[in-house]
C-alpha cells in the first residue's frame, strides 16, 4: 500500500498540487500575510530590547494575538486541502476522466462544513481519550482515522462514519497503527529534510547575533526569515498529502478485505458478459 500510495501521488502530483495552489493557496497566503509581520514584530521586541520597556508589552501581546488569528486561517487552508484531496480521490474512484480544479471545488463547497463538523467531533472524542489516559487517545485516533474517507465515499453522517471506521479497523488495529507510523516517519523525513537546514541557519544566526551584542537584527534578516517561513509552511502543508493518500488507500484495502467489493464487481461483470453471450 505504501508503494501504491506513492505511485498514485507521483502520477497525480500535478493535479494535486493545483488543488493545493488554487483551493488552499489563497487562505494560506492570507494567513502568512498576517503571521509573518506579527512574528517579525515579536522578534523586534525580543531581540531589539523592546521588553525592557513595559509600555511596549501591549504591542507584544498584540503581535501574539495576530499570530494566533493567522493560525486559524492556516488551519482552514489545511482543511481545504484535506477536503479537496479526498473529493478528488472520490472523483478518481468513480472513473471521471480529466478531473479539473473546478470539479473538485464544487464538491469542496458543497461538503466543506460537513467535514468541519466531523473534524470537531472527532477531535473532541480523541482529546477526551488523551485527557483520561494516553492509550485510549491513541486507540481512538487510529480507530476513527477512516471517518473522513467514509464520509467522502459513502456520504453518511458523522456518527455513522465514526462507527463504520471503527468497524473497518476492528481486528486490524495494530496493522493500521504500524502502517500509519511508517507513513508518518516518511512524511516527517521529507518535511524535515527541507525544514531542518532552515531551522539550523536561523538558530545559528540568532545565536551569533546575541554573542556579538548587536542592538538590532539587520533588515535583510527579516526578508530571509519571511522566505524561510513561507517555504517551511508550504512544505509542511503539502507534505501532509502523504498521510491523506495513505489513509485513503487503507480505507479501500480494508473495505476490500472485509467486503470483497472488487471480487463482487468482477463476478457481476462476468454475469453480465454471460447474459450478453446468451
């Protein structure tokens, strides 16, 4: 399944990236236009001596507030990409030829709030599991992981989707857990191959700045910081595509194992062929 999911991403990469740019991109750009200036302002306060003046603290709190506000829009951008990928997979599975961004966007607009509500409910359920004990939280996270694919492919309500997800994973929890771990490791490896050098350069520069006793960061650093932020944010969000596809392939695999949908289709096609011959 891992090799198949990466092959799918490879073949459909251009279209999937178009979904990211055109559907999630505008919201992501808006969040970056808010978060980058507020982050720069925070750095000016911290490294430029602004914290020494208590009157500047209100400005610092304002910057933190704007950053939190930006994270909401970034979360919506991530959800838009998530929904667009799943709706694309549904159209692909239905055999639709030449799927366009417009086709996917129509589905996203129609079903977005259903996914949003489902996300809140699943998050609350998993969060409750983590609050009481770590192990129930992990168990629920895996058991409910197919909820969104069930909603996508079977168009049922949230409660039925959660129950369906748990039923599919029942008896396959450990194999599903291991499959997710491998995919998460691959995803993090790809993301941090790009992000870690950027983090290292940023940390090294800040440490050197503190060691020299300079009073303010140079202007060019803020430009570089903005570019680093944009690249790392885009890579992190685009990298989530790996898990989206991995979960969808797990759904199709478990449905096939438990219900033998593919075999039933073959039998039906054979029956139709025999009727035509007669």
